[in-house]
């Protein structure tokens, strides 16, 4: 049986009240991305509730809800604050740019713009997020909040880390419990974690345990079997396998690196 190796394209949401511009941008992006469209900020928010959008490209001047208000809501709502926002506008005044950036926009592009410019901005924003995710996952002592793309993200990840840490020894901690403790619905929580970290909640819990274990081992005050028990692993061998798979070294090697004497 042939293995399906199809690459999942990132989902981009385009927001503009001009249908011709929407079609023009969508046609240019569809080779590399899955594209959704919305005609104003209000319909864009409806789309964000339904789909795991990874980046938003929005016009500023729109009826019902403009791009500034959409950006403000995205960057202040925990459910969406991880999503990069590119603002497009014909208003090329410095004050307009400042307003967009103060609201948390990740990039600001003046109309008329070249499709290549927009393509590069989108690719760079998504690439930078992926590098941050990879660095977090592979580095034993890098905190969860390192993946934050906004102040709201930072607060969300701080709280999430606190909740996981409080229930570190609970081997039954799952996505339902975490979502409840974070005051989010299960689908919204799952989608947020997947997009912000490229991990499932279960994988994130496991990595958080391993990072706590790395912190404890780095102190030199605990034995490996003690740390395994303190961080909710069923056995030292199970802990060792997980640690090596995540960080590329056994716990004993990690201890030696931190305490060569």
C-alpha cells in the first residue's frame, strides 16, 4: 500500500470587502496554501471560530468591522492570539502604520503591493513560528512561553504551564481536564495548542513533564528514578525512553553534561 506523503498546506484567511482583490490574492497563494476568504472583520471572526487558521491577511478599510478592530480582537483573545496578522492598506501615513503595529500586527503592507512581497512576508512569518516551535521542543530548559507571539499568548502559556506543573504527578491528566482548567472548550483548546506548538495537548503535557524533569536533573539534587516519579512517569525506563526521544540523549548523559564532575 502506498504511503500518503501529502504535505498539509497552512490555512490562510484573507479578509477584504473587494471581491476582485480577494480573488487576486487567493489565486496567487493557492499553490502553497489553503485559502479561506471573508468580506469583513465580523465574518472573519466567524471563520476563525470554525477553522484552524494559521495566518490572517486583512485589509484595513472595511464595513461592519475594519482590519484594525479585527487585529485588536485576534491579538487580545486567547483563542486566536497566536495567529500572525498581515494588514494591507492604502492609508500609507506613518500614524496608520503605528496604529496597526500597536494593535499587534505582525506586518503592514501598503497598497498597491507586489504579490511577491506578500508571499515573502507570509513565508517568513510562518517559517519563524516553525523555528520557534522546533527550538522549544528540542531544548530541555526552554520555557513554554518561548512560543508566545503576543502578550495574550504569553499569559495563556504561563497559565498552562502552571496548570500542568500543579498536576505533574497525575498520569491521567488529559485534554478534557486541561481545557476545563483553562476555561476553554475542548475543540478551541485543542486547536490553539496544535497551531501554537504543532503538538497535540497530550504531546505538550509530555514535553512539559520532560522539561520539568530536565530542570530538576540540572540542579544535581535528585536521582534519575526520583525525578521520573516526581514528574509523573510510570517507571525510570519509560522516563528514559521519552527523554532520549525528545532531547536526543539519555537522562544520565544529560546529568553528566550539567555536572561533569
